C-alpha cells in the first residue's frame, strides 16, 4: 500500500482527490499549508482569515475521511518565490502569473520535498490534469474536462516530480465528481475552490499592491506618441486592460505597452493588442516542437497554431494568425494535441507590423 500525501486546501477538489485515493487503496495523508505567516500579513488580514478558515475545514474533512492530517508552514517559500516576485513584477510594468510560480516552487517544490522527507511515496493534488508513462518518459496531459483543465499552470513541473504525482480528478469531469460527491454520504466542504489569487483575500490586486508600491505619477500616451493624460503608477496597469484608464476618447482604449524606465503607459485600440510572435525565457521543453504545436498565452484563451524554435535559453513562438493580449510576465504554454510540449515566461511581444523574431 503506497503512502500518498494529498495537498488539502479545505475545498471541494482536494477533498474529492483524497476521497478517490482512499477508495483506490492508497494510504492517504492530508497536508495543509500555512502560507501567510510572516511580516507581509497581520492577523486581521482578510487573506489570513480565509486561509485559517480553510485550514480548519481541511482538518475536519480529514477527520471525516479517517485520514491523518498535518499542517506544514511554507510561508517563507511562498513569500520569497510568489508574493515578492508578484510585487516586483508589477513595480516594473510586468504582469506575473503567481499560480504558475506557486505550483512550481510551493506545491510541486517545497511541499514535494517536505512530503518525501516525511515518508511519502507519492504526492497528489486536486488539479484537473493527467500524467501518462510512455517509453520511459512521463507525459503531462490536459484534464478530460476541457473547461476545468489546469495543465496550463503545471508546464514547469519537473519530470521527476511528475513521476511521483497523482492527479485523481484528471480523468473525470466536474459534473461527474459532483454526482459522486452527493453519493458519498459524507459532509461536503462548505467552500469551493477559488479562482482568485489566494493572498489577495478578495481585494483588487491594485489595492494589495498599493500597500507596497508608492504612487509614481507618469504619462499616458497613444501608440502614435500623442500625450493623452497621466497615471498614478504603472503598477495599476496590465496589458489588455480597458477599465481604469479614465481618459475620454472617441473609441475604447486598451493598455498596449508599459515602459517602466520612462514610467509611461501606452494605450490604443483593440487591434493594437494583437501580435504575431513572442519571445520567452525561463523555459521548459518537454518534447519535440516540430509540427502540430499549439500555444496558449493566457489560461482562459484557446490554444492557437504556431511554430516554435529554441535558441539557447530563449523560446520563440510565431503564430499562424495574430493573437491578442500577449503579456510580458504571463506564461506561454505549448501543446502537442493534449500533451504539454513546453512553455516559458513571456518576455517580449512582436506587434503587427514589427519584424518577426
């Protein structure tokens, strides 16, 4: 009987993951992380209150399932690898993806290492994704539920870690799991898995950032260089943003570019958000990128056909048709059918009319 440590958030998905693994005959141990204990947060912070409530819920769910439960403090890793880079990215006009960082460094980094040291043989999470062993390799595939698929956030997980990771929900749809949950006879979690960034505690990201970044007024320009107005800080903007520009114009304006050195925000029409290509760094390449590759530049965006090349530590992606909202700091994730082929952190967008990389 293999011992599996399951990351328990107190929500529906991780509860079902633990339930399914126990039913499959594994020795299941629930583990909940504390992530916000430290100088960045106080006891009254809404994110801390939410996380402590979730911890209590996870303890109760493990008790209901008859599972041992441990609490592991990963606050230092979370602060250093997720929150501080989040703040610094916005300070420099970059839009980060903290969920990608959390999966890489916390859930499948620090938690994996801690679990192995505590006697685990495998770890598991409630992600909607699948793994498959093939010819001595471990493949990461999309979850069967196309709407809930979370493989996008997992592209940077190492092969070694994936080989000792289980995704019990990956073969199921959310509808199937809801029906299964109703038939367990067990108390179900009061909460559901949140799609928000956990350390924001329900706040707008701009309100959170304003605790750490002082206002620095600058200029807002049209893409042709015309001065339109002023802003209170580049950290208040992200590529593709429409709301919050607060400048009257004859048509809808979107943030097209942010230049931190000039403390300038450039805005334009929807069409000017489209790009033909991008360059990415901090890359992970899992299989051949020759032919049939598609790419997503946002979690909720559909994958688009593209061609890819790797030169040193730079991944270049050229799309067959222009795509919008290619944003530095976000991740481009590559797919070979439903298999993750690679990915990286976007560094540069090639706009329409610019030379292809």
